[in-house]
C-alpha cells in the first residue's frame, strides 16, 4: 500500500467516524415526540369525569407541574354558577376564586387513578376569576368547568 493510499483510507475513515458521531448526536438531541402517554390518559380520564355540557360558560384541562400557578378570568352574565373541578396526580391543587391575595382558596385533592369531582356553587356579577396553584408531587392533570345554573 502506498503512502498516498494509506492517507486516503485514514481520511475517509475519520470522515465516516465524524459522520457517525454527528448522526448519534443528532438523534439523541431530537426533541420529544408528542405528549407523555400518562398525560394523554389523564386528560381523557378527567374529561370523561367533567365532559362538555350545553350550559357551560367555560371549561379547560390544564397540565400542571409541581409548583405551577395559573390564573383564568373572563366576563360572564350575572347569576348562579357551579364550578366543578377534578385533579389526577398526587398531592393537591389549590383553587382560589377571589382576586384578593390573602385568601388561601380551597384545596382540591388529586387522585392517582380515579379522581373525584369537587363542586362549588358561586354567584357571579359580571366577571369570573380563578387562581390555581399546584401543590403536587410531579405533574398533574387538572380540569375545571364553569356551568350556569338554571334559574326558575
């Protein structure tokens, strides 16, 4: 084997090694594909427990990591409403319906497999406000639904 041929083989071998290392890096650095199947199953569970209904004013399913906080507000017609919430995970989610920060809110327990629906009756004048804070261990799936109560 001539010296030029040996240098060519070495150059091609190093180039192939560099391409292989780049391919491994590219595949390992790729973003996750889609949502965690446990989160998808959790969404399905709480949405079956609190399905969409004709009289609802608003509803949302939220995925909350430990320590996450979220606020929701919207304009509503005055009247009586029922707020139904459910949480799948471990720990609890604290729900506050007052915009005052000195109110601690109500703790909604999270269940690992079969969550329970918690319902609260509220009277609203023109606006709905809700603050949610996750006091959970890990990720939880939280669903809430605000439904207008029929008046007679």
